[in-house]
C-alpha cells in the first residue's frame, strides 16, 4: 500500500485555505499558456492573440469546470445555492469543454482558424491535465474503489477528501499516466495529419474513450449520483464527445502525404496548414 499523508492544504491564511489542488491547477493553466506561446512562435501565430485567448480559455475553463461539478452535485447545491459560486470543486471535463467552447467563440470575434490553434495547443493541454491530476492525487477528491491491490493509495491526513485509512484504487494516477501516454502519441502525430484540426480530434476522441473506461476505477461516492444506475457523469460526457469526435476522425482525418516523403535537408519542420488564416476546417 502507498500511504498519502501529505497535508492537502498548502497554505492557511485566516479562514482561507489554499489547497495543493488549486496550486497545481494554476500551474497547469500556466503550462498550457507557455506551451501555446512556444507553439505560436514556431508556427507564426500572433503571440499577442495567444495571450488574449489564454484569458478566454481560463474564464471558459473555470466556468465549465464549475458548472459540470455543480450539475454532478446538484442535490447538494440545490440545498446550498450560496455555495454555487466558488472554486472548491472543479471538473476537468468541464474545464476542457468550457475552454474549447470559449476559444471557438473567440475565433469568431478575432477571425482566426480555430482548427489551427486547437492543433497547436492539444499536446500542451494533455500535459496540463496531467499536472492537474497531481493536485487531485494529493487532494484525495477523486478517490478510487476500495481495493486490495499492492499499489492502492491509503490517505491518512484528516484534511483529505478520501476516506481515511481505506486502501483505494489510484484512479487519478491511472488518468495521469494515460494523459502522459496520450501526450506522447499526439506529439508523435504532430504535422502528420490533415486537415487542420485533426490532431485536436485525435486528442479529444482518444481522451473520451480512455476516460470512459478509467472512470470505472473511481468510487461512485466521489463522483456524485449515478445515471441509469451505473454511469457516472464523466462517462456520459465521454459517450457524447466520442459520438461526435470519432465519426469526424474516421471520415475527415487523413495522413499528410507530404510527411510520407523524406524531407529535403534543411527543409522547415512545420506542420502543414499551420497558418492563422488557414480556415479550411475552421470550427471543426
């Protein structure tokens, strides 16, 4: 068994508790912005626009993450409506969908290709998710099923959200490792698929499938009410996202033929179609 005795509260200022979960979430957002800036410099995407989109994504991500969490715990918030506005409880799926929707809306205002930008940030988003899962692991909020596995996590700190002294399956660690593996796959595919937006489709389709199965390792008590008697909210969202993303992936994504030809020495190693005005599949 692996004991998690670390205090999930990193800093206490009066009645304000700053948990490691919040710190890791902030670091995840910072990493995503840094990744986007570096990717923009390589592809010629306007840097100033990236910083503007970071604001859109952070706001959309927080709103989406909070909304999905509140829906998941609707019975509680129905009785405590004053606690709906807050940061104690964020759902990663809501953050992904909220940030994606916000950037898509921004693409309508600022007139750039959503598909190109989505491909740029997809690998970084996966690393950001993995960083966030470190916070979840310390927090104990998304604990797994009770288990006798030798790598079970046992939380012992009283401020942990997990049941104390109970060996639980490391569900969020599974998701952290899955995010890293998917990151390496997406990074390997960068520049090898067309049209623009294909890399993002691979990311969102693969993540939805993986999340559906990995969610079964979580204790339902850590995830709010079950739907249809056995499905968690994250699994329902996974099914909906997969039903949209997978058909698009199958029918639209193709190998970039230019990548199948050995490049000439000194040729620029840039993904095909990565220009701000490449709107061939804008909004996909």
